[in-house]
C-alpha cells in the first residue's frame, strides 16, 4: 500500500513538471528594426514607448504586454549608440507567433514617431528566422568540436625540450610596478606587451624574456606607458578574439605600439606551444595596417547588422542636424585658450571666475565655492571630473575632449571643444 502511494506521488510530481515546461515557448522569429532619435534617451525610454504606443493599436490578442506574459513575445532589447547627441540603435524583439502575426507586430513599430519629447524614426530591417540561424550555429559549432577532437592530443602535450626549459624559466617572472614581467623588460631595446600574467609565464617557457603583462584593459598603468614609449620596438601580443582586438584599440591610443602579433583565431597566448609562439611573433604586423584592418572589419560587421556608414547631416531629416553649443556654452569655451594645460576654473552665476585650479585643489574649491554654475578645464573631461561637478551640484562641464571613463550622465551636461 505504501509503495503504491509513493508511485502515485511520483506520477503527480512528474505531471507538474511537464506542465511547467510546456509553458516555455520556443522563439521562431526575431524582429530587427533600426531606430533614430532626435535627442538623448535611454533604453528604458525606447522600450516604454514601444509598449505604450502600440497598446490598443492591434487589439487585445496582439497587445505586447499580454504576449510577453504568455511568453509568445520575448524580452525587447535595444542596442544603441550616441552620435552627436542623437541616438541611433537597433531594436530586437523575439517572437513565437506565426509569421503573419509577427509581421503585424513589426509593422506596428513603424507607427512610433516620438520617444518622450524627442522625434523618432523606426524602420524594420528584417524579420529573421531564428530556427534557420540556430541550424547554422549548430553546424559551425560541430565543425569546431570535431577540429578540437582531432587536434587535442597535439596541443595538450609539450616536447621534452620545452618541459626541461620550463624548470629554468618559470621562476624568472618578476614584478615591474605591480605588473608580471620577464627579467629583460627594462634592459632590452624591444618590449612585448601581453594581456595577463600567464601569457608572460608561457613566453618565458618559450625563452622570451622581455614580455610584460598589461593586466587587462581596465586600468593601464602610467609606468607601462612610459616603459613602452622608451623602447625602440614595441610588440603587442593579443589573443585571437574580440577581447584582444579591443585591447589593441585601447593601448594604441595610449602608448607606442610598433607591431601587433595576434594568436590564431580562438586561441590564447598562455596556451600556445613554442612553435606557434615563434610563428606568431615572426608574422607580426605593422600596427597601422592592423588598425586599418580592424576598421574595415568593424565597418563590414556594422553593415551586416544593418548600420550603414553614412553622413548623418546628409541622411537624416533637418530635425536630426547636430546641435551647436548655445551662446552661454560658447562663452565658457572662450576661457579655455587662456588656461594652462589640465588647469580648471569655476564660473559663478554672476559671470566671474575663480583662479586657475589644479587637480588636487579642484574638488575642495568646487564644494566650497558658492554660486558655481560651470566647471571649465583645458583638458579631457574624465569620469572623475564629472564626479567632482556632481558632488558640487555644478550642472555644466566644458573641456577639450572626452577623457578616461567618460560616459553620459543625467546630473551633469558636458560639452567639448573638439568634435
């Protein structure tokens, strides 16, 4: 009797599980729409407009909020960039509806002409069949797995010479201002910059002793920049992925980079065998040519995603023209030529200004100066400058260009003299 009860209980639990999994709808299509907004808006503003302005338009059965609750329409996502103070982005909406209903939802998006107070233009680029895309991904991934299976034995082993050399070289990794480095980084006329400490250790195992880690792209040390700029030749050794290319883009703007040596696609320097390390270093590419190749690749990816490289002034309607700085901001900008480099002043509400302020005294003076309405600096507007302005309730910052960690903020408006 107790055994039958246990079996019945087991059947009830199994039934509940199957009913729950039945609620998970499989997405069949993805709506991809281009959006241009005449003003600065956030993702939540765009999504709110999509939900609000299509409500009641297509009737109860095709109301987006209800379709999302029943998992027939997925999460609305928006990928966006800010170009000249105007938003350009891509709207992505997955759908498990049939093709007719999905097309109706897509066409409804084009009726939206405002996001909050800003005018907007939405154009549907395509309705993508997700199932076809998934089949393509399955085939590509199967090829990768098969290739890994065939080559795994070779890549997982080292020669006897490499094993013996690793005993002598692994312990030679040193420290250069907190960065893992080979013993010859300061004495050698050339320098190899890699992403992480394990990359340095692997190069040491291969007999390369002038490598130093950048420790990722988050916070590049000034000591590394000074070291690179003092060398005759600087080689940046990056992994064969998007992260490596992003590291190049950042470091190329900050320090001297002569050549770029990229690992094979999908591989990392910390795992490369000696033969591949030697080959990649010998096939290094001039940094200028590598940058041009990256730009071309990015343009092709943008075009494939529906973003066309066009002149905004020619392609957008008149209401999308880039806004010039108001007269009041132009007056603030006129102070910059008279300031020493990286020095700042505070402009008060009566038009008077403070004496020139350096980085150490700026925060204190900003908090103690009554009636300050603007912060003007002859240098880049960094995230720390915006923090100082926000703490002192200064709503306007004027500088020469965007600096380290800069991002758009709601509490402070920044203007740059360089476009």
